[in-house]
C-alpha cells in the first residue's frame, strides 16, 4: 500500500510569480460565520526539527516498509530519497528521479512540488514548471506529468503539460494527488489569474483530467497576503469530511505560513480559519509551507512540510523537511515526532 492511495533549488534561483486580482475574498464578519464550519483547531506550538535536508515542497509515498520522499529541484531536477526508517534524520541522500528534461519546460533543471501515486501498474508524477514565452508573463507555470514503473523512478515526462490553468493560459502549479473516501482520484492545484487559486480537478483511472476544476478556497484573511498555494487534503474520519492545508505569503520570507480549512468534499466547499495560520514560524524554523500527508507503516496519519533555519531564508535553497503526526480528535492538531 502507498500513501493516501495516493526545495526550491540549491543551485539555481527560481522565480515563482503569481498574478492576483482584487482584495480579500470575504468580509471579516462572513469569515467568522464560516469559521463555525471548520470546528476546533489546535495550532502547532513548535515546528519539529528537520528529518530530510534540502527538501522543499515534500511529498511521501509508502510501499510496504519503503518510503519515497519527493521534493522540488535541488542539485537534481526531481530529487528522490528512498528510506526504510521514516523516523530517522537524514542528510542530502537524494538521487535524480527524472534524467530527461521535459520538452515543454523553460529551464533545464526547474521542477516544483512533485506528487506521486499509482495508477494501475504504473506510477505517475505530476509536477509544475515554467513554460517558455507564456501568454501571461506573470503566470508562466504549467503542470506536467511523467511516468515510471516504480515509485523509485526513473520518471519519463510527457512532451506537453496537462494544464496551464484557466483558459489554458492563467498558470497552474503545486499539484497534489488525492484519493477520496470512495477511492476516486483528484488533482488539487493552485491556479493563477483568479481570486480563488485553490481548485480541484477530477481524474479518471488513467490519471487524466476529466472535468472542469472546482473552486476550493479564495484568499480571505490578511495573513494570506500575496498568494495562497500548495493545497493538500486528508480525510478526517472523525467528522467524515476533509482537512485542507495550504501555504500563504511569499515562500522565501520568514512569515510564509500554513493555513487550514475544512472541506465538505474534494470539490468543496471549504471553510478556512480566520484566526491565523495553523503553522507559523517557531522553534528556530521559519517559512513553514508545502505541507502534504501520508500514512506510515503503522497506519498513523502524518504530515510533512518544509521550512528554513531562522536567518537562512533564501530564494536559492536552504529548506528542509519536518514530520508531524496528525491528530483528528478532539481537535485538529499536529504533534511532534520524537
């Protein structure tokens, strides 16, 4: 079984631009009404010490007792780490998971926020990167797809992206695979040139997009300045609905943070927390973002996210990944892995 059925570069400076429209998407009074739908939330006191060095926008797949950790490009285009003990700390033990550059990407090494899952006998990786000569220069990102016979790779990219956002031009990034409680697959993403960036695409059994995206969440609160991105979901068996997490702000700054929302389905509607981020800078770690979820070999739900060492914020690498347990009852909480 694998998870949920389901770093920014250290050698190159990568720019992520997002076009934004309008002011915050809801009045404060409306946000307070919606917060009742989220329910109680316990915010993280201290970010856990990193377990995986030089790992940004992390995602984890488990197959039996083997764990595969994926992240944005570092010295490799698609770094993969293969470990059997998820509870140890590791240095940079990555290897190249995509030896061939996608034909449609503007940069040789750039690849962000990969997400991996099994479809039939093959494994798919969705990822984001800039395309050359985009029709909207501030929204250059597209989501691509690559295939492998194993979660260890190597992944072979398709020649064209699967989506470039609204109208095929508005930009799309930060894909995240989700299998819902019925076993149906979905692809979450952040879309540019819209007031409602977090959206969800339905997928078929071959990992193809088979419908229009559904809006999950808009920017609503002052701490969600600049942009919201990096959506991820996990099924909440206590409340029989879904928890959505997302990143807000500018990823290279210390106040980049992680928000939380509750969703009635993988297509929404979703209700976010107006009181502030679920995870913000703490314990000498800053800019926590790129959270995703998986289940460990004991069946425990886990979260993984990346952050900087305080004072080490940069657009050129430096983020590492930390692990936490997810606790659904009595309130949504993260607990530190000892």
